[in-house]
């Protein structure tokens, strides 16, 4: 009898079941994000993708800093 997988099946659950993550295949592609690489927001997006069993990357994710304006923190005298 084939058992149906739970709704959310992620890398951590796979490793508990099989002892390794080598054979893990994400069930779905994530929606693209415009979050800049390395930003706190991008890291949050990646963690949510991992926890929900999605692939970490989408080909249309932002991969540059073009057009972004960085705030400058004034230095103290």
C-alpha cells in the first residue's frame, strides 16, 4: 500500500527518515523573490522555502544589486 506524504515534507524530515539528505528532491518550485542577495529578507525567504519543502532557488530570483539604494549610517566625529 502506498502511503501519501504529508502536506509539508522538507529536508529535515527526509533526513530523519533516511539518515541523509542526498536523495531529497523538493516537491515544488518557489515563487521568485526580489529580495537582494544576502539581505535579512532574502535569508528569511530561503528559510521558509527550506521549511516548506520547496526548492531553495528560483531562476528568476534577484541576483544583483542593480537599482538599489543603500542607506548610509553617518559616522560620529
